[in-house]
C-alpha cells in the first residue's frame, strides 16, 4: 500500500529553524524558512558583506551510478558533459519537445560513474522520470554557505571544505562525517554547498552559527539571486520559455547529436528569438512586481517576471521579457505598469550587482 504524500516535507533542520525564530512557509512542497528575526534585508546584506548559511535541503538529489550514467545525462540535458570531468559541477537544462525549460539543474559529477543531479524542489519527480536514477533527497541536507567571508568563517571548524574551488565537487570527511562539497551557489557571491547526512546537518549548522555565519532564509535567497540576475524556475524559466529567450544559449551543447528539445531550439536559433530577458532599474524604492507590463514609447512590449527592492542599490530592480526588435538600449527609459500605476524605470545592464566598474 502506498503511503499518502504529505502536503509539505520538513527538512532535517526544521526544529532548529523554529528554535532560531524563523518564519516557515510552504515552498515547492516543503516547509522552509523565509526569514529569521533580523529580517530579509539584514540577511541579504550579511551575504554581500560577510557570510550566511542557507538550508536548501528542499532541492532534489537524483543519483545516477554506473557506466551508462554519462550517456543518459548527455542525451537528456542541454549542456555538454564532455566539457567537464569527475570532480566538477555543471549548470544545465532539461527541455521539452518545444524547447521550453522543464527545469534548470546543477549536475555534480562526484566520481567516475556517479552523478548527483540537483533539480528544483517541485521538479524532482519529473527529472527522475526523465533520467531514472535514485531519489536520495531525504537522506541528506544541503547547506549553502555564501559570502565574501564564507571560506574564512568555515576554516575555523571545517578547513577541508574551504579548499574546494569554484564549480569543483569533492568528497570529504568533516569531523568523521562523509560530505560532498561543491563550489556552487545562487547568490552571486563566492561560496560552497555541502551535502551532509541528514542526522549530521544540525551539528554542522550550529558550528556555522558559532563561527559567526548568519542564518538566512528564502527571502534573502530570492533578492540575492535577483540582484545577480540569476533565473528562477517558474519566473525566468518554465513553460514557453527557452534557453535562448533567457539569454542562456551558453547552456546548450550545440554540437551534441541529440538532447531533448534540440530540434525546436535549433529552429528558434535559425529564425531568431521573439523576446529576450531584460533588466530594469527604478529611481524609486518602490519594488516592481512580477506581471507588470513593460511600456516603451507608449506600446506594451513585454511583462516582468521578477521584481523586488534591491538592498544594495536602494531602489527597485526587475527582470522581464521584451519583444525582439524593441528599440531599448541600456539607459533608455521605460514605464512599468504595476497594478495599472506607472513606475518609471530604465533598462539596466545585467547583473544588477556587482555593478560594472565596482
């Protein structure tokens, strides 16, 4: 008899989050901390200036082992695994036949024939259906330590972890506990992600707090990724959105003979994309919002997919798709219709942070 699926899964750290005063919200089928008592803006600035730790155990882990694993992933995903090797990570996409992004994924190539595929939380089952493998999500926690002082703070209790380079993947022992560490993250800052057995996660998290690393929730994770112009599935990626429209053509191994959605993507490349992801910045602290219409020279030319207040810039920032052919250069003015009320903005270079020249 199949057991009913709970409405929301709990990460191994739920009790600790509550003890720290976090507000928990449902996200992707999980109960996750949105913020701690100091608030999202403080957590955001701590990541940009010092170091924070996120519980991102809601992300999936689908493990593929064996000599056929490489070829399965090579035929399923857009990026070319032959560009990397064991001990490296790669960002990639799973597409449908129309070249829409079903999910954006990080592949950790842990060992010669072992891959840990990391989908977004709500897409784990779909990705597993596409590639096979074993869902080991509930056997481990994923802790993301991010910020310019992340490695320095980690060195006080887990010095081995700090030696892992950007987009490297390394199996280590930390206080006798086996972990997998990747030099990846979702903030625009230097950092590391640690896959650790579920039962050992609280001890590691508490050591991080003791080393002066600030706990941060999904609120800060979202504002950080938006400042860094990193796409979020369901916003800048998803049904009807292709890698080319999202300015992510570099995620595609064009020379690979086959992967899901390849024919449709080649056709789009040949014909030209109908819209492109574009950044906007306001002179106001009012945050632009998803769904706002983008108006240029009196014409609606697109829609915002994400918008928020930027703690580092002190103003509103947003991403949205703009019709191809629209005359809109960096610095040009646009109007964002937020609930039918105009908010003046300018096209901005991406990422929003760090700003060019800093």
